[in-house]
C-alpha cells in the first residue's frame, strides 16, 4: 500500500509511540510505502528499514 503525507513535516519514529526514537521526517505530499497499521500508527518503509508515523497524517492509503 502507499499513502501521502498530509502535514508540513511528519516525524518518523523507531516504535509506534511518541516516545520512540526520532529517525527523521517526511515532507508534505511525499509518498510513502505503508506496510501495516498498528493501533493509531502506520509502519512504513523508511530508507533501508522501517519506521512509524501517526496514521492521521497519512492520506489516500491504497
């Protein structure tokens, strides 16, 4: 599945939690590969690994 970032800057974290280590950020309208949903978070492909972003900031997941 893919989705689109719908906020100016979206923090990517190492775990599905606001206390997870920050891995980086994504820009508005950037497309991401969504691997699965975990609670209120999406697990996404990030670089050569994975990261987590808050689901409400990803639109058009298909």
